């Protein structure tokens, strides 16, 4: 798919520049790409005061004090991941850890079908609203956690809804139903892209797809360093090549792919 060059080193300087670029794009419409405007208020949200709908790059999305800015920042904070995912086209994209649907919204025209997997009830509501606002109908939403454990599992709720996890414990949690990666992939003959961003549960998610991952062409996964060697072995055994896209110190965004 691509020549694997030196990964982007995500430093504090990089984060600062990303923030500046984000502010420029939002406020000043840099090169015509940052069109960002308030469309209309959307009533009250219990914990968020007012909820609004905004438009950015032609995409409408919900903005509250807990949702929206992450979707907006994807092209700036994960530029190489964003570029790679946006450049892939095909029949099926399975987005595990879809959150509010950022990658789904940016790529819904690239695929015939998208499966958006999001276990958090709060995030799910925003995801569904974002799909509705944009009239997107080729997305199947799965309100489950991907795990090798069957039945139900605890999803620990972080202060930042991006960081809710089945691994990193907090004082608050909800019980959510589970599904294996094998079950998600089984209906398809070929899957063009799987994205995995699950806050520390990536090794378990990948293990749960052992019988079906051979039919996938590309996998983009956020990998904690302690799991990297084992995940590398799993994908190497299935004929995947590896390309580190971004190095964030204690974790990496990695593309595993087949072909040139």
C-alpha cells in the first residue's frame, strides 16, 4: 500500500503546533479548508448546558462541553493516521472504538458499508446524532465492546469520554454487551480496513479475531508499547507488513497491511 517512512514523533512541540493549526483553521478558514460555523442550538443537555450543531469541512456534528472538539481535531493531532485512513477505499470499513464517529464521518463516501462499534451509551447517542445530521445511511452501529470475553463486561467511564476503557479502571462503570472481532468480520468475504482504538484493550480485541483477520487488507491500531511485540507476531503470522505511523512515546499508531 505504501512505503513506510520514519514515523512522526509526537512531541510537546508537535502538540502545540497542532493546537495553533486547529485554531487557525477554525477561526480564519485557512486555505478555505476550515469552514466552521454555528448552525443552530439543539436544546438542553443535562450535564452540558446547551448543545449545538456545527459545520466543519461540510460535515455537521454535535458540540457540547464533552463532545465535538475531538472530531474536529482528528486531522491535526493524528495527521498521518487521518491521511492513511482517508486514503483507503473499498467495500467494508470496521471502526472499533468509533466514539462520536469522527473517522466514519470523514470517510463514509469511501466505503460501501461501515460498521461503527461503540460501547459507551453516552458516546453512542452522539454518534447516532452525527450520522442523522449528515444523512449517512451506509453505517451499521454496534453498541457493544469487542472482547474475547462473552456476555457482558465493565466499561470504566473516564472524565474525558474519549478515554473510557475496559482495562483502565475508574470509580464509575457501566456493564456493556460484548462481541468478538471474529463475529464482526464473519459476514464479509473481504474487509478493506479495520481501525482499532480501544484504550488499552487492543491485544484482546485482536486475539478475538484470530479466525477471521486473514480476510482483512489493512488494520490501523493504537498500540501500547507493552503489547507491540505480541501484536506484531500475530499480524506477521497472517502475512501482514508493519508501518509505524506515529510514535507517541508510550504508544504508537501502527498500520498493518498486505501487499506492496
